[in-house]
């Protein structure tokens, strides 16, 4: 598909087999194929049912607390001295991040499919908490797979999941992070496929996950679009979001894809710097390949082995990315860049001090881009940053870096 | 006729069933893998499934995951695995070899280059675990221009309509995965395997192999009574795991070490 068709609203991705251009698709062992087919058919049925969306909207309003505000960060704007910066406050959602939008939607699917057991993978623990939360609310058994490395750096979220009644399963294979947690969740699903619903937390995985997670998360962009017009009388100029798997970014971007005047920037985890190889920036440095059920940009070596990644934030520490981002990159509809761990920490401290909002380390990547770029832009330029999550969970990590013990 | 078809034809004439061991190439290193391949044949293997390692083997249980980690620890690459098949062919021109693994190393090498190298090294079949027939068109198109067989999996969860579709895409043999779950898990339910084999046979004249959950001579014999081929993976890898990576083993030593395969052969032929 040509770029002009994207810009003229004929985007229509994915196709019926889950392909976003050459990306996406279904790459799993045969045991899971029928389960994905069942999920695809059920979602197609519910997607066309207004009652399903009414229930979703009701839960988002009364349980999650939506709509989340679009907040004009006046002091940050003045301090940076350039573009006007607005924050889409997903950190104010119940459980503290955008992740819950998706788990609410997928919990409704699980319920409609009669599944009694929920599994999930998690990196920073936000998706694990959001999954444990909806499982508690529906009285479902919940198992969350989490790398032992992440269990160490996100201990507060581990405890929250346990409080919510979830069984947190430590994964000690490979790099002991998000990628390995996803491997283990896929193995669990293949074993317990009859009674189990797998809530994938990001816009990756086999079709239909990248599509349905996007559909649930795009409430962020729909609200932001209306709120921006209401507050400023027009559309924004630039959207910014951090990208690990890419669910908060797609959630913000998707409703704006046909608006050709709106630029979209995804910020990947630059870790110690792209030149060091110690990062998690597949869109900036990787090549297309196949991992976790879909074709997308990946970090792999010359033999196709997946590389270990590094990021200060567990939620971005992943060698792949949602296939729709790969397609948006190739179409030049969105641009992808990265910031380092150090720039991220600086942004974390600055937003906390200037606006009294403590952002998650994941989210701080997007703020770091704004700190670099907003000063270069004119004062009538409007930036919306997806403030995807709050930083309470990161107190231990940041304190440790600053040499303090809590 | 491909080596695989020839092998099954010969076995059929003898009234015997195929024994197909799976091993991860490079576990604990490629030298030992080469010797193990010959030792397997000497112990009665008919076809060898040779796994090429991938960092994220999502369809495999802990036993094969550890084998993959050992193989990657000695930097085993797809290229190195193909070279090992070439070296195997220097002495054995009859035993079919099926390459089995995950798609990303193949994508990374490129479909055409992979297929050319597989043919040149003497590979007979290709089974990509995470590439269902729906996504296989580009690779299969290239493979079908050669004598290579494209082998696909059927699972207990596969619907009748999909069984028919998968059988149409398959050549060489059809691999029936006898358990829900990952490799090395659980126990066999022979009755369920029987019912599912009937579903596969209703759709194809190809031989049908059964894998997952076959642990010993007894289970190998039970499966050989109802299937055309018995695939054994994790039980063999458990034996390979006991080998010392720094040691050189003679073929005779390895043959004795993996006597399990000989026991299975004898039980199947009895």
C-alpha cells in the first residue's frame, strides 16, 4: 500500500490474516492455531456487537475512571521554552497505567468465551497487576509469568499481584526478562488451552492480539483527539509515546493515522546508547524477523538468534515490537527514535519537580524526547505526550541508582 | 523418489515401522552431534530429525530448552548444522535427515539461500515448528522446486477442516503431536492418539508419525502398533544431557550410551 493511501484514510490494517503489510501474521505451533482461530471468531462477533462496547465503556468509566484528563503542562512548557506540552494522563487510571484498558477488554472476551483461568506475561509488572486486577474482579484464577530479573527490580508490583490473589511465576530461562516470560506464557497456554485465556499485554503476539489490544487501547487516542480540539480548537502537531511492545503508543497514534498533519514519534529504550549494543531499540537498529507469533523488527544476531536487551525500565526491555509499528515505520507514517537511560532519569526527575507528577521510567523515555525537541519548536506547536504510567513502582530502582536504600 | 518416501516404502515392504529420533544439533557440540547421528543409525534409527537451535523455543519443554542453551553456548548456527549434515552424508547416503526448528534463523539466512544450502548438504525434509501452513507459502514455493519435503504438524486441537488443509500442504510424512503442551510433557493417551490418527488418515495416504510423550521401549511399541513412525525427543536428550561437552566420545561409546534407541527398535520389531 502506498503512503498516500495511508494518509487518505484507506489504512485498513491488518488484513483478515493479521498482516500489517509484510508484518504480523500467525507464527505459532499447531496446538495454538485452533485457539487463535476461536479467539479471532469470537472477537469478530463481539466487535460488531454494540452491547459489548457499551459494557467496555461502562467499565472504563466506572471502574478505571476514564476519561483520563489531557493536562496542559504549563510549567514544563515554560521551562522548555518552545512547543506547548500536553500530557495524556493514563497514570491516573485505576492500577496506575494504560495497561488496564486492554485487560478490561480482554477480560470481557475471556468471560464471553467461558474461560476460567487467566494467564499473562509481565515486564514492569503493570500488565501483571492489571491482569490480576480484572481476574480478581471476575473471580478467575490468574497466573502471571515474570522474569526473575524483573521480579527483583519491580518487587512492589510483585507484591501487589500476590495481594490480588495472582500466582506470580518466576521465569529463569534466557535473559530472565519480558521475552522469556512471554515464552513461558505461550508454553502454559499450549498446555492448558482448553480452559485458559492468555491476556497478552502489548500489541505483539500472533493475530488477533496486535489488533484487539490496539482496539482496546485506542480509547487513549480517541479521547485525546476530542480533548485537544476542545482545549485548543485544533488537532495536535506531534504525538509522542514510549515504545517497548508499543501498546500505549498505538493507543495514542491509531485514531490519528488518517490525520496527515499530525506527526507521530515513538521513543525506544536507548539503554547505554545505541552504539554500545546495550539497548532495546529494534525499530532503530533491528531487522525484520519472527518472534512470539508475529513478523516484526527484531534485535537478533547474524544467525537469527535473539539478542539480550538492556533498559533501565523493565517494561521496555524487549527485543521485538508490535508489528503495526514496523509497518508504520516502513510507511514513514510514524518515526522512531531512542533516548538513553541517563536522559530518561533526567526526564523522570524533571517532570517530578516541575509538574509534581512522578512518571514511570518507561514513560520517562517519551518525556526525555520532549525535553530535547520541544525547545526547538515554535510556541504554537502542540505536543501530546502519552503519560502512560506512574512511577511509584520505580522508587526502588531510582533510589538504588542514587545510592539510597528504602 | 525422495529418501524419506523410499525409506517408508522399504519399511512397509518389511512390515516394520519407522523410528525417528530427534536431537538438537550442537548439544553439547557439533562434533558429538555428528557421531551421535551415526550412532543413532547403528542403533536402528530410520530417519533423523535434527533440530537447529533458537534462543526462544516456545513449543519446547525444559529438556529441549536446556539442549538449545547448551548448543548456543558453543555458538551453533544454522550454517554449522547444515555443514554437519554434509559431513554425515560423506558416510551415510541413505538415512533421511529432517531439519527441524523455528523460523527466525531461516528468515535471517534467507529462504532461497537456506533451501539451496539444505539441498546441497543432503537434507531431505524441513519442519518449521512455528510456521503453520497459512504462513508457509513463500518458503514452500521455493522448497517445492526441489526434492525437499515440507513436513507439518497436526495437534489434538486441530479441527477436521484444518487436518485436511494441513495434509494437502504436507509431503514426506505428517507429524501428529500426541499431547496438548510442549515437548517432554505428560503421558500418552493411546486411545486418543488412535482416534486422531484416524482423522489424519482419512485425509492423506502419507505416512503418519507420532511424537511428544514417547519415553521408553513400551510406549514406542504401543505407538508403532498404530502409527507409521515413532518420534522420540526429550527421552533421548535426557541421555545426551549426561555427556561431558569437553570429552571426545567414540561412536561405540555413544551407541552404548543411547541404548534406549536400540531398546525401542527391538520392542518395535518384536
